[in-house]
C-alpha cells in the first residue's frame, strides 16, 4: 500500500512540473503562432533555389557517373 502512495505522489509531482513548464512557455509566446509552420512548407524558399542553381553542374556529373556504373553492371 505504501508504493501506491509513492506512485500517486510521483505522478502528481510530474504533472505539476509539466504544468509549470507549460505555463512558462505559454507566457513566453511559444504557442501563439500555430498557423504559419503548417503553411510554411507550401512556399518556396530562396535558399533552395540558390542551391539548385549551384548544384546542377555537379548533379549532371554525378548522374553521368551513375549511368556508367549501371551500364557496366548490366
């Protein structure tokens, strides 16, 4: 029966810790912007476009090497 009291005390303590952490982060504004992360994936970023422009030469070179390997294996 003593373990039951210990388990209740531990679970209530853990729930109180989670509640305090939630309140602290809610006051800091962590949970205010819930729409933009879901919509952000729909928009193209400029960084990706720049990387695609720089990597095309290397990508063609790699594709050519891969084709040679595939031809040899057949």
